[in-house]
């Protein structure tokens, strides 16, 4: 969040300098009372334009700050979500490639760890199922029907362990 604070401080400083410059522009020192009254009348005639300019500067600064904060925050959320989809795509394709890491400064760190743990659990589970399937194939090739039936029953139980109810 340090970058957000820096952006906010920079925009606030910009607004303060703008208001100070406008105040200095309005305030012109005079030597006598008549000139002061004349300057005040001139300033009040220009006040609506100056207020409009100040308001536009403040609205522009607020828009810039909102855009900067939104961009900064969205990158730290959208980036991890994109990486999550890449990881799920790799897993769906059966590609044994390592998971795409998220940056240390990104949000969703705990979700990333949970996703990584879940994908590892599924990978281990499917690895065990593949091993069981190989044992079943060996038993069938060797003609051991009883062992094959026993392995198939164990395999069915193992498959049901991760059944997801929709």
C-alpha cells in the first residue's frame, strides 16, 4: 500500500500548490485603502473564474488519483487471477509444468497457497489412481482375476474420495 500512499500524497501536494498559486494570484498587495477596495472589486469579478479553475483542478486531481489507485490495485489482483487461470489450464491439459508463481507484492497470497496445495493434492491423488490402474492392468495381463477385482474395488473407493457434488 506504500505506492497508493505516495500517489495520494503527490496528488494532494499538486492540489495544495495549485490552490496556493491561485491564492497568490488573487492577493495583490496595495499601498492605500482605495487601491485595496479597487483590487477587492476586481478580485470578486474574477472569483467565479478562479473558483471554476480551482474546482476543475481538484476534480482532475481526484480523477488522476482514483485512476492511479485503481490501476495499481487492479494489477495486483488481476495478475494473480490470470496466473491462477494459467495454472488451472496447465493442470487441465495434464501438463506436468510447474505452477506459475505470483509476485510477492501481489494480493491473494493465501489463495495462491491454497490453490497450490489443492492442485498438489489432486496431482498426488491422480498419481495414486494411475498407479492403481497399472496394477489392475498387470493383474489382468497375468490372468489374476481375483486380484484384479480387488484392485478395481479399491480403485473405485479411491475415485469416490474426490467426487465433487454439484
